C-alpha cells in the first residue's frame, strides 16, 4: 500500500512542512556542528605546524611521511590553492594530490619522480604562503603560541568553508538515522551492527541495521549501500526486509540533479531480487513536486521525517 507517492494533494503541504523542519534544525544545530568541526580542524592545523616546525621546515621527506597535511598547506597560501590550481602550478599528476589528501602516496609513483613532484609542491607552497596570517616566515623568527593559535583558526575556517556542505550533510544523516533508531526501539525493535548480518534477506524479525552493503547484479556483482534495513515483526514468509534511503537537502536544485540516483538503485535491486523489493525514501528538507513526481513515477514511495509515525504503515 502506497504511503505518500499516491497522494499528490498532500505534497504541497508536506513540502512546506519539510522545509520548515529542515530550516529549524539548521538554525539550531548547524552552527554548533560547524564550530565543533572547526575546533577539530584547528587541532589538525596545529599538528601540521608541529610536524613542519611552524612551516619553517617543509620538505619532501615530511610530505612522504605525512601526505595528508597537503590540505592544510593548500589553505595556508594567499590565495588558498584549489587542488586543480596546485596541479597547474606544479605540473604534477592530479592523482598524487588526491592520494595525499587521503593520507597516502600512489604506490606506482616512486623514486626521483615522486621526489621531484613533492619538491615542486614545497616550492610553490613556500612562495605563496600567506604572510598576513603566517608572518613569522617572512620575518625569520619563531612564532609564539598565540600567533600559531590565530593562524590555525583562520586556516581551519578556510578548510571548513571548503567542506561546509559535506559537514552539514553528515550531521543531517546522523540525525535522520538517530530518529529512525529511536522510533524503532520504541516499537521494540533491536539494532544489529552490519557485521552481525550474515544474510540480509533472512534477518531475524524485529531487527534492523544501518549502512548495510547489498550485492546487486547478476553477471557482474557490485555492492550498493543501504542506509536502513528493517525486518518487520509482522513479516510474512519469504518477505524481504524493508530498505530505506535517508535523504535530506538544503535547497531544491541539488535534489533534482540527483533524483536519478534512487531510480537507478531500485532498478538494480529489482533486477537482482525481483519486484517484491520494498525500497523507500526517508525525506527531510527541500524536495519539490518535480522530485516527488519523478520518484513516484519510478515506483518509489517515501516517508517524511517530520511525520515519522507514517513508518508504522510499513507493516512494522
């Protein structure tokens, strides 16, 4: 039985309430989330200062040992350097920068080539260092603790500004999953970690898990992540667990750009496991009638976070 996909007369009201729900959360929690992340990032910047003697000893050897500091280094220049810009300035392979930001070096890149590339990075960073926030390099002196703290906060702001949207998205996802967890536990359901699930198709009734990889494809198998997997207490024989994708958005543009992702996912699931797959969305934020109509046409239903009690209609 459809829950919301077949009720377009309610969509306008639900869209407005969902946007209000998201905005209230954003105003209350987003600044706090951002501040916590900025504090953690500031500590990461201070660690980079420590590893490089306050950027006074930046060498290829240090980059080899601590490649992830490239993120802090890019934000320590004037102007801050984007990945592609650093690649252009140094004429190095882009995958080197990407690998370094993940905390590693490309295994195929070794010897003189790697040393040359890392030396170019050090040279460009040193030439473009922001002397307004890191004055001690130009003045050839050791900074005091207050100067380092101030510089680390500014660089952390730059780093957080570059990743503000992912920070907020991650916080939203955590909130959504926690709301689902509280709702299911109130109904008597038991949470299982993904490692406890050996066969997702035959989970024990009254259990659920988060972020479970499910294999799809007949000839070429791939794993797709599912945010929430629930085996209802009232599940019938051979019934699949309910699969839920948690989605939240702070503007209408991005949701319409990404609406095909869910359609692709449900097609992969149905092609592999048949039409009995029960795949739902758990929505909060800016999802307009264009997005909802597209998902409904693809056979995808949804539950609004602001009306989480609709989950009971899933046969829990």
